[in-house]
């Protein structure tokens, strides 16, 4: 485990670590999240193992911008309007996936989000890759907002923890399935 302060001077180091298969705990605009390079199977598998998450549950993906979202998902004009009205922000949208090789995602669909958190947005721009992401917790348990709880629970793993202090109690992003009549999966 390595703990880094949340500052832009550490972004290059974090990008290099992600490119080399690291799992990173990062603050977001909602909760602390696990991040890994979505194109790196070993890194994605480590998130599943650390979280004790079933591999049948796909992971959402952070993208840096709308252009990257369009490279990964089928986005028509109607979808584009919905996405642009909520992004960047606390909304994850399930869309039909293009034929791209990403790990941790469903075969046919992909859950995408552009966060609204400057540090994370800067990181996404610098790495220029989609990152799988999921809340920091053991699957089925409450998300962790206190940095001391995160270190206590996950400090035994070979991960990087970005310390932004304790986050305010918040809910994970709202998930809307645009492939299924805009069905709300998580409110």
C-alpha cells in the first residue's frame, strides 16, 4: 500500500501506476472509488478480488469526455441529449457497447460516467484511457467515506490510496439504463 496526498503533482505518478496495472483508491464527486485501467485484465481482476465482488456484476467505467464515450458506446442523438444534460456529474448511463476490448464490462452493454471532480477529471485526461470504477467497500457493505476506515480495511493490499481526507456522506451515482426505456437501476 502506498498513500499519496490528493494533489496534481501526484497525477503523473498515479497515471504511471495505473498504466502498469495498479489498483488505485481515488476520491470522486460521490464516494471513494477503486480505479483500474479497463484495458488491463489483471488490474480489473484485482478489483473483483479485493472487493469480493462477483465477476457476473459488470463494473462501470469513467471516461474523460463525450468523445471517448462515443468510442465505447452506441450513442444516438436522443441518448446524446440525455448524456450531455447530466455530464459531467453523478449519473452513470448504461448504453449498448461497441466492439471494444474492455475488461469488467458486460458483453453487450457498458455503464459510462464522466465525473465532475477536478482531480479525477485531470487524471482521466492525463491517462487518456477508460478506467473501470466501483465504490470502495466489500461488495454488499456500505461505502467507506473515512480515509482511516479505507486504510484499515484495504491497507493490506498492494494498492495506491489517494488521501483526500474524509468525504462527506454521499450516495454513489444514479444509474440509468438507456437500453431499457431509461429504467432507473440505482437512484
